[in-house]
C-alpha cells in the first residue's frame, strides 16, 4: 500500500476545521503524470484495494500503516450517466450525472467513510459515532461493522427517512433519536467525544474529506481528464463540496488537469444557510437557519464546512443558488424519467442548473455534471407521496402543486380482468410518455 507520493501528509487548519495536505506532491514531477495509466490498470485488478474506487487512487490519499487496517466495501467506481431527456429540457447538449447513490450503502458518504473508518481502526478505537440526517449513519454503521467496531448514531427524532434509519439498525448501530434537529445532535456529539473515547465520523473528520475527494478523480478519469465547465452539487453540511473542490485544486496543482471547472452548490430554500451567508454576510460569517425541507439529506441549518465551501466557490468561480420544494420535486421526476432514481437532495442539482441557465451563469453550449448524492430508495416515501399527489397536502405549496400533475404516475387499481388492463394500456398510449 505504501507509496512515496502519500507518505508525508500534514494536518492544517482550514477555518475551524482540520484539513490534510501533502507537501511532497509539488516535487513528484513525472511520477504524477504516470499515475493515470496506473489508476486505469487497477480497474482490471482483483486485488482487494484495487476493487475500491477510492483506494484505487491511494497515491493521493493518506496511507495506513498496513493494508490490514483498511476497511472497504468496494465503494466508488460509480457510473457517469448521460441525461438526454434532461438535456432537452434544460437545452444543455452535454449533461451528465455522476451517481454516487450507487455506492454500497446508497450514498456518497461511503467514499469518505472507508478512509475515516480505516484510520479509526488503525488508531484502536472501539467506538465510532456520528450525528446524521440519515446517509452518514447508514454508511458509518456499515463500515464500523465491517471493521469490527461499534457505532453510535445520533439522529433528530421524526426528521429522518426510515429507509436510512433501517440501514443503521441493520448494521448494528446503537441509535439514539434525539428531540432536536441535526445541529443539536452534532453539538451533543462534540461534547461526547471530549468526555469519552469515541471517534467522530462526521464530515468535519479530515479523513472523510480525503476519501470523498476521489469522486472528482474518478469523474475526471471518466471524462478522459477533460474537465467539464460546471460541476453542480447539493449543499447540506458542505463537506462534499469542500472535498470535491479540494480535489480539483490538487489536480490542477499536480498537472492532472489543465483548468478548473466551476463548482456550484445548490441548497433547498428552507435550508439555505450558505446562500444567505454569501448574500447577506459576503461569506465572512455563517448565517444559520432553522432548516426545513423534505430533502432530508440537506436539512441542515448550521453547516460545519461552510468556510471551506466559501473558499471553494471563490477558487473555482462557482455559484450558490437555492431552489423551492416544488422545483425539487419536478427535477426529481424529470431525472427519474431517465430511468435514474435519486433522493430529493440530489435533485436540487438539476433544479439549480435550470436557475443558473436562466441567469446566464451556465451557457447552453457548456458541459455540465450533476452530482447525485443518494439513491432513490433512501426516501421511497417521498416518491410514493409525490406520485399519489399527497406530497404537498396541507402545505403552502399545495395550490401550486397541480402543475406537477403531468409528472405523476400513480398506481392504477383495477378489476383483475384482461379488458381492464388493455383499456388502461390504451389510455396510457393516448396520453403519451411524460417528458418526451
């Protein structure tokens, strides 16, 4: 596992958070240019580390003292899809989706968790813990179980998808539903780790961000190292946008890419702390919000990595935008019409793209990659309620939600007769496919 390009990592402060840096990279020279064929060749290898789309890029990751410490579930190696129907809707000819929801536990969290869990195991921790809106808890519990560690999950009561919570339960986590929001869970966890030997695995953990940055490495490899014009990501706790931005800057510094894509962050209107921080405070101090959105994965009012995210937006020239609940629901249905399922938080990327196009920030001739962070099955209740027409029931959006009717495909209850089924087919044929 050892490599000279990954032996001298250092932790430095980025705002109030630690960040891992490797000062030896600037002197690697020709060695870095040789990494691309090495990484590609590993895709055909059956060696345990090569089967991971994260550890396949291990030259740019912190190096464990032994391969035996590595905790992996063959994460990464996620597909990059073209989106022809969404391209027509948005009038962007080159539109892609990098689907991190096809990781082992169904979200992008796995890419960071494999590295963080590895170093927790190496350090001899018996317990790992996280505060979560769902995806982190599922990922942490799985990697803790795989690595022979115990896991503690703190989640806000009634504000997490049961699908995500069921994963943590199945993987053996001690799960506490606290009568607070995510930010309250995180504050309590930070108090806990000061008093007990428990290793925190939220995105403030610098090893998490190191693993998550491989998303960008893999994406650029899939594009033959030709950077897109824009990468658009959902904004919750902002660790993922920070990790992707870190990777882009490192790749540019190493000469792996010739230019930087613009990295943009999209938030839900009801959980728009970064949007308000930039608009009202110029990015100089955080403006927290009382987060409220059905896109539970990004229902965070005080994102821990906001300072890093601000730096990434500034460094790449990206934008930060907010989208409504109706816009999220429509975008999710439009992505679904491609045969690609994602959770609501992922769909903010397509909703945000349409806004950025309207503002002229994204040009119609540019290449855009949407990062889909979670699988459709992370929140199936959302999809069921949407298609049954009850998602916005008794909310302020209910009167306007009728415009989404063309996107809905509710189940049809019929008598068990051939005539009834044939009649349904004929009606469907007359109505035509949605989004054609």
